[in-house]
C-alpha cells in the first residue's frame, strides 16, 4: 500500500525562521517527481522555489497563498507507492532540498515532539504547540468563553501536542492571542478547527453585563500593513543600525564632467557598455585601499574594530518587493567592465526576485546611487554591520567655476555616512575628498591601477 509522507518547510539557512507562500506549483492529486519544485515562497532574503524530496501523489496542501509558515511546519503530504523507497528516503529533508539554503543537519537539531502517552487526548499531527505565553489573560478568557458556548474544556491543560493541523488555524489563534490548549475541538478526534477559534473570538466579543460600549472613534483609524518578508527584514536592520551605530555624514559637490567624458570615450570603442555605477565603484575600491578604516566592522562583544581584507561591495536596488542590497564579491579585484557586468546580473536577479541569500549577505561597504530617484542629496542609514556608505546624487548641469570662469558643468553631490567608532572626521573627509578628486579628474585613478 502507498505510504503517506509529510514534507515540512525546510530550514532555509541565514537565520531565516519563516516564509510566506507566494504560489503553489502543484495541486492535490498531482503526481510529483523527486526534487520537483512544489511551492514558491518568499523569505526575508529572496523568493525561492522549494523542491520536494519525495516522488508520488500530492494528497494534501497546508496553507493558502499569502500564508506565513514557520520552519518545520507541514507544507504538503505525498503518497509514495513503494514502501521500501519511502523508508529509504529520510523524512528530514534529504536529497537536494534548497541547495545553498541550509541542510538537513540544521533540521535534525530540532527537537521532535514525542507522541502523547496512552490515555492522553488524541492529537491529529505532531505539530509544535502554539499559543500565547503563560499568564496571558486574553487566552484564558477566550478559553473560558469557548467552554461557555459549547463543548467542555479539558479538566487540566496537559503538555504535549495540540490537536491542530491547519497552519491557518494556528495563525488565526496566534494573531488574536487565543490559547489553543484551552479549546475543545469540534472536529474528528477533537481536532481544533477554524470555526472553534472564531467561536471563541465571537464569545469574547459579546458584551457582558456592565460593560462599557466602545465607540467607533476609539479604535485607531488607518490601514495596517504587516512588517514581514523583505519589508520586515529591512525595518529590523535599519532600526538596529540606528540603535547601535553612532553615525555621522559629510558631503561635497563635485564636477563630474570629465568622468562622463571618460565613460563616453570608453563606450565609443565598442564592447559591453561601462555604467556610471561601475566607475564609481572602481573609485570606491581605490579609496578604500587608501582608507581601509572604512572597510571594517565593529565587534561589540570583543570591543574590537575588525578591518576586512576584501571589499565586498553592496549596492542599493529598489524592487517591487522593496529595497534590497545585492553584494559584488571581491570588487577590489574587478575592472570597470567586470563590475558593470556583475551589477547588471545582480540587478536583473533582484527585479526577478531570484537573488539567493548568498547574493544579499556579506557586504563590507555599500554604494547607494539615489540619484536615480531624481534627488541631489541624502543622509543614508549604514547597512549594519558595515562601517560606511557612499551616497551619490543625480548628475545635472549646473553653473560652476571652471578654470577661473563661470561655465555649465555636470555636477554631482557625494555624501559619506560613516561609523564614528572606526575613524575620526579626518579619515572620512580624506576618503570623500579622494573620491571627489577621482570624479573630477579620472586620470588620478591611473596612479593606483
């Protein structure tokens, strides 16, 4: 007989603990092959397709599109025809599940919930217990309300699995503070259904004697947008940067006319086009070679500044799903042409949502070209745990004194935000001045090539 195996959301690595279902790639009844992608999920890092390590017929899916699931929650079940093959396949995500996104070892370190002892209330599936922290009054109140509306709560709350299968039920209970251990399920074998949670919420919402009615104006108006996925990760990282890093910003205007002329000459000889961002990146790596203090990080636990040997250059890219910062590895060893090619590849992957966690982590310095938004200046927030970020405004024609005469030149504003723990203002000013000199006179770079 076929054996039904449960496939859980695997450990995605990089400290990620949950993912949102974006699109199911299979339906119940479909036949899937081993390592076939079955669902597309979005994490705080990127959009990825999750392959299933089992081959067989899909018998159930857990979670609708838009549902956020924790790592280890059931994704789907598959009926495998050959019991021998099913036994040989590890249930802990063996095979090629999400290569580069974590391995099965991380999952095996998770503790399994053991089956309840004989005589304990039946559980539908070995899922992780859910509910608010001990002592949470709302949960206990809702449990009592559910008892009053029908069904009796257990005499004593026992440790062990909670009779819940659906991630949607668990999410609904978690978001509303309902203690699932205090509910009596109306489903088969005491299974807690969505209707049970909704009944508990309705019972609590019913006005009791002596209660004061709440007017509509008392509630907070406006649309609430959850901070999750990429938006949530960005919010956490920026908040941490502002909390931990004592940053300062300096800026300077520079005449970029000669830089633009040099780029035009490079592109006139044929071959792949050189982008302005690539030239600025090449200038950054030369400046970091002179001022290595800014290519560092602070180890707060050891109270040490760690200077980093390689420049892994991040650059800000705006996508439909929010701001991401892809990283160009070993930028100091790349030419302008190589940098242009890598910027183009990572930008396309960012827009398509196919960047991997490896593409988004490990940066040591960030280049932020906010000029694409039509603005001149900004005081950017440092990309934690880096020590500095160079901001570049738009390049526009402006009146400028050139060789003692007033002329119209291509002018850009450059800003440097830096961690004051790694250097003083003299170092930051020297770095920014060198960058501006290279923008105004690209031939200065020849000394370091």
